[in-house]
C-alpha cells in the first residue's frame, strides 16, 4: 500500500507538473496542480492527494491494529499518522483558489496542509516511542523523519528555506516513513 501510494503521489506530482506550462517544482506548491481553474486539476487531486492519502490512512489503521499490544503511544501515534494521511487526502477534496488565496477554499486547503504535517510530527514521535523495543530501526526512521519534517516546515515558515523545495522534501520524508513502517508488514502480508 505504501509503495503504491508513493508511486501514485510522486508520479502525479512529476507528471502533472511537467504537463502544466510554466509550473516549477522550485517555485510552486504541489497544491497548485490541483487548484481551481487549472487544467486536469481533478485528475491530479485524485492521484496526487486523495488516493495516496486514503491508501496511507488504511496502512496507518493496520499499523494501529498491529501495534495494539505495544501500548498507548504506538496506538496514538498510528492514529495521528492516519489523521495526517486523511489530511493529505483532504487537500485534494478542498482545492486551492489561486485567484484568491484568502478565499474559503484556499483557507480550507491550507488547513489540510497544516494538519497534514502537524498530525504527522507527533504521530511519528509517539509511534517511534511505542515501537522502540520491538522495532528500533523504525523508531530511528520515524523520529528522524518527523524531526526533519518539523525542521523543514519551520525553516520555510521563517523564510530560511524556500517553501516549495521544503514542501517536496517534507513529502519525500513523510512517504519514506510510511514505506519504512510498511516494509516488514508487507513481507508478512499485513500491509
């Protein structure tokens, strides 16, 4: 599930980005590809946001069930990771309005963007805490991934790093954490 979500999301970002005249991954946010009035926006929203988000939410749900015996930290962390994935999907259901960034549609999209990473960072911390004895490599992965996402988002908000590249790196780290969490589970048929 995680690999399919990552391929779908990154393929949509790269493919639809290449197809949109003037689009630059260095200057434009991912949400612009699915914004109101943009050609093929609905398709991008489906493949770039909704499908990957729902796939990763289902994976997080399975992880919650799998790590149930490891305690509350692992369960709550998995729940927050599921919420993060649902917020990613929500960005595709609530597209930006590029003609008015203060419009309700744009504010709702931005709220989903914020919820995406704000749910992931503590989710990764708690998941790592909960599985630290059973899966120390996963703990290292999600702690470093969550910390790096937080650092990237903070750096972009403080204008220490351009937002579009920071967003791409945060997305890659987020997807990488799900891939790492799913890896042993996939070999056992659990993810």
